[in-house]
């Protein structure tokens, strides 16, 4: 009996040490050394449809989206999230050797109804850039029959809760070609007037997203890709970490350089062309 009592503390101590070692190993932080560079292609979809006969420059059949995801996986690309990009840029995280960011502009309802099952199947994520005015319109109308209806605020709250989807700010009222093109300055508009108008529009959607979806987006997608001098700096002051343009180019990200996530280029996914033809653009950069 005494021998048993003598060995019991030893067993407890050994087990405790094992738990400590296990916990230390499970909480080891993995990050890329500062200065590590990674090339990032970003794909930009818009509206999605089930039939291939309605494909257009900004309308992609869901079958081609699946073909794209399959191609990316077979060629070693891994879908990443905004949080992963930020952690890498801050020097507190890592990225796969061949990351890819999947984005969709304008907040079409078909993004919510058609895309998540594919994202789940291919272990991918996507960022949907929302136009606040569109959500107001479709919330008021209650329309959900058109394949190109945009998400209501209720839809957006569902999208925000999805583990595969992230939401970005795509302006509230600035998704127009006139009197200004996107968020750019109007002709003869003073810089100060533009700054006030731009920041007010951005903040209007931020507030609406907080009220309806419970969070503030940290990514801004410039409407029509219109980037005005000084816009990135204003958005950074407002707490944004990432901005997206429509320049068709890969972006070079550097670990430890948080500013490398601004003015990232994207490739518009023309729904009329094959996966192989579209992906050739990405391969040209590698």
C-alpha cells in the first residue's frame, strides 16, 4: 500500500508534464519571417447563374465557377481569407505558397444561394463586396424572383453568419457612372469636397453594416475600380486594412508590411470564356 502511495504522485507529475508539453506545442504560433514575399492573384466574379446560355462579361455560370475552383485546387492554389492576409502582412501569420483570394462584387443574391455549397465542397472562402443602396432597394421591394436581385439586409446578415463568406464595403451610393464615376472626384470638384463626400459615403455603409450585420467591414472595393489619390490613406485612417481595385494584375505581399494590402489588383471573371482561357492570365504572372 505504501509503495502504491509513493508512486501515485510520480504518475500525477508525469501526466501533468505531458499536458503542459502538449498545450505548448498546440499553441505554437506559426508565422512567415518578415520580408517573406508571396504573389497573390485575386479573382473578381459578379452575378452567378445556373444556365450557361445567359453568360456575359459580368455574369458567370455556376458550373464555370466550380470548374475554376477545381482548376485552382489541381494547380496547387489555396483559397485564403481576409484575416489570413492581414496576419501575414502584420508579420503574425503565414500564407500558403500559392494563395488565391476569391471575390464577388455588388452583392447579388445568387452569391448567397448558389456559392456556399461549392465553397464548402472545395474548402474555399469568398469576399462579397456590398453596395448599401442596392440592399435598401431590395429590402423595400421584397423582390427575390430575378436572378440578378441583390441581397436584402436580411440576406446580408445570413451571409455575414456564413463561415465561408466575408463581406466588404463597396460604397453606399457611389456605385454609379454619373455624376461621378464610382468614388472618384467629379469634374471641377475640390479635394476637400471630395474627401467629405467619400468618407461620408463609406461611413454610411459601415454604420448600416454594423446595425444590420453586427460588424464593420475591414475591406473596401472601389466601385468600377476608380482609385483617387488619397483614397487609400483616408480608408486606412477609418480602420480599413485592405482595398481592392480592378487592375488586372497579381499583387506582391510582404510579411511585416501592413501597407502591402492596399490597392490590390483583381481579374474580372468574364463568364463567357472557359476556365483554361481565364486562368491563363494568372499563370502569365507566375
